[in-house]
C-alpha cells in the first residue's frame, strides 16, 4: 500500500481515563456515522456559490445538500455546449467509486504527475493532460480531439500501468466530459466532493495540480491552465463567501472534536485530563497532534512500527509534547 493511502488508513485515536482505567478507540472515519455538523451523513445546509469557469459564467446553485454516490458514468446534460474547440474530459476514481486497494494501485506521487501527463499526451487522442492524485482520489484532466477514443486509450494505459484488469478498472472509473467535467472540477476544488464536506486540504492539492502542470515539464495547455486556475479561484470564493468551512472540516479536526465529545460523555472528564494515543506516525498523525496540543493534551502517545518515522514526528513538536511507545 502506498504511503499516501496508508496515512489515511492507520491513524486511530485511543482515549484512556486514568481514574476509571477505561480506554476506547476513536477512528477518524467513525465521524461519518455521527451527527457531526460537517459529516457526510448529516449535511443539511443551503448555499449559493457563484463560480466563474473557463469560457464564461458558470453558476453553482446548491440547495439542501444530500451527498450521493457518484455514478460510474454520469448522465449527460441536455446542453451540448462546447467549451473549447477541443473536448475537455475528466477520468478518475475516488473514495465514492473505488476501494482503497484499487486507489492505491493507481495513485501517483507528486513528482510522477508530469511523467504520467507526458505518457497521456503521447496518446494520439490527447492534446493536454494534468494529474491530481491524493489518498482519496485519482483524477486525470484532459483535452482531446475525440473523447470516446481518449477514454479507451487512457483506460488501457491505466490498466497496463497499475496492473488492474481492464474490466475491473472500468467498474470503478467515472468519465465526464465538457460541461460535466468542468462542473466536477469546480465541486472538487470547493470541497463538495470530499470525504468530509468542506475540508480545505483538497483546495491546496488542486492548487498544486495547477502549479505542477504549469512547470516546464507540465502538459497543461491554455485550456487546462485556465480551467484549473478557475477551479482554484472558485475554491477560495466558496470558503470566503459561504459557511462551508465553518467548524471541523478535516478528518483530523473532526476526529478530535468527536474525541472531546466522547471523553465528556463516557468518562465525565475533559479531553485534556485523558491519556490520548495515536496509532500511526504519518501525515494524518501529525495533523492530529497539531489539533490535540492546543486542547491541553500532553504528552500525546504515538505508537508506530517504524521508529524512524515516529522519531521524525516527535522532532516536529516541543520537547515533552509527544512520546513514542
């Protein structure tokens, strides 16, 4: 399993009450089945997001949001509007369409994004390409002269690269073009397609996608550069002009808020009075420590099978704030 995916899987909070001797785990993903205000299961807010997309005005009107699983092949809108002289296409998979085992086989490190984009542009049907790969999604943004041919050639390339059989891969991929593709990119940047709706990390990841695609080895031309720049701008507007980012809107912050509530309900004690352990020492563990220390939890106990990684995590914080077990 790749490092990026592992970081999102292994991190678990463990609370321990020294008085009662009671301990219980709090998984960050357990918040999805709670009544947390920004969880996927409990979103019930109304916003209107005015977004400007490449080629003209695109208005996103979000009513009472009820998240649904993204279909493998989205329905075409009746509008046949062409945004460019060539076709925009989005091909990928996410936490909504594919299990972690498939996502990690297709994932690409940031330093590999432009290499993969170059391989895509070597295909006869692809003129421009950009790659976004995170622990929860793997997406390719393309400009092609024939989207049907591009979908066929790209899926064959991904199957050969990942070792996932073509038939199995097609079951997990979603494929969007033109208006639907641009609409999807805007929703991703705005945090509407995230595991925790409104989380801010995806915006920085989309910004990196744009920056990497603009490098000398990048393969994004005028069309994708304009689309990705518009997506980053839209994501910023969403967070400044709406309340989507209010409260805990990342898995780590929401997990700590859930732990606070559980500690009070279960032990009658504040989180700062409990002993808190984190299993894992990756990026998610670091974010958890950053949220725990301001709440008075010290020291935070970290359990990890890789001593070097655990020591590296400990070195990022003040002496005595983190202990390795």
